């Protein structure tokens, strides 16, 4: 049975399901912390170390295989630009469920809250990720985000799909 607690915004958040593997949850939460901090500080080198390429990423309106570091950096910068525009001060992400699918693969679901001070700037959204241990390091190799076309991630993926130059990063 899942446990519930009140978040800092006063909403109830379901804590990790008792059916999850605690080690898998810790791996997911660790990557969420590293990548969240990298996004907030616009630290692409740290962010990049947490992902494998090629990287399959999907939203409701876009699907793209990121094959190069430049592709990933384009998407990273588009999200950072969006967070700056919306005055995001905190990215609150929590693994809600995770389990191993073999010794070197974790499948995990987390929920993201984008905060500007104590205000949520968008409704929270779930994401599903596949994490793989490669050369002893856990990395995200596939990401599915439950966001639509008005979110910066979808915009960036659609620009990449059209062949826009990732070096001309004007996605928001």
C-alpha cells in the first residue's frame, strides 16, 4: 500500500509504493537529484554524464531519438530557457515507483512539480524512464514525459525533427 504525505505546497503526494524495490528507487532518486540540480544551475556537462546516447525521448506530441551530444544539449538548453522564462526556482521530482528489469536495468516512474517560490507553474506531470548501468554508472537511456505541445521539451523535439540547427538554440 502506498503512503501519503503533504508536500510543501500543501498537496498530498503519494510516496513510493511498497511494491517498489528500495534500491531501484534510490538509483532513480539519485539521478533525479543530479539532473535536477544540473538543470537548475545550467550545468550541461553534469547533466550529460547522466544520459546515454542514443536516447529515446517521447511526449504526447513528439518522439525523437537523440543521437548526439549536441541534440541532448539543444533539448537541455530549451528546458533551461523555459525554466528561466517561467522563473522556476525549484524542480521537485520524486520517484513514485521503480523496480529492476534485470541486474543492469531499472524501470522507474516519477512525478515532476515545477515551482516558482511556493507557486506551482504547471500541473505536476508523470514521467517514465528506463535506467541502465553502463560501465558501472547508472544512466537514463529512455524517457517518456506526459506533457503536451505547449511544453518546452515538446517544442525542442519538434525543432530537432524539422532539422533546425541545435546550435541556433531559440527553443522555449
